[in-house]
């Protein structure tokens, strides 16, 4: 029996490839809004971030997302990303030797 094809995507921050379902898609809609697309099905240009909290450092992620999405993120999009980053950090267990 043939193995099922697993679509792979690359995190725009760290450059690591993962199965598409393991990444978070950020989309620039045809109307020009930038949104988080948890289902990965919205129409528009997409970019992916892995769930590594380091990749959600907005100082690094925002310029890379703007380049990948070919747009400038407005304050509403930046705020949504910052909130989502907080959720990602809360869901990830602390690394060994890391202090809070």
C-alpha cells in the first residue's frame, strides 16, 4: 500500500520544514487584511510559522511575515499576532534549564 502524501511547509522565521498541519498559517486576504488562519483554508497569500515560541518573537517574525505576505502589517494584525504568540508560549512546556 502506498503511503499518503503529507504536504510540507516551511516556517518563515526558522526555515524548518514541517507537515502543513503542524504550522500556523498567516494569510493576507484578497481584501488586504492579515489574519491568523487556524484551519489553513482562507483565500489569499499565506505564510507559515511553527509553534516554537522563539519563532513568535515579534521583532523577528513581523519583518519576515511582511516580506512573505508582501504587505505591511497594521496595528490590528500586529495585536492579533502578539496575542496568538502569548497563547503559543502558554501551551509550550518550558525548556529544560529555562526559568520563568
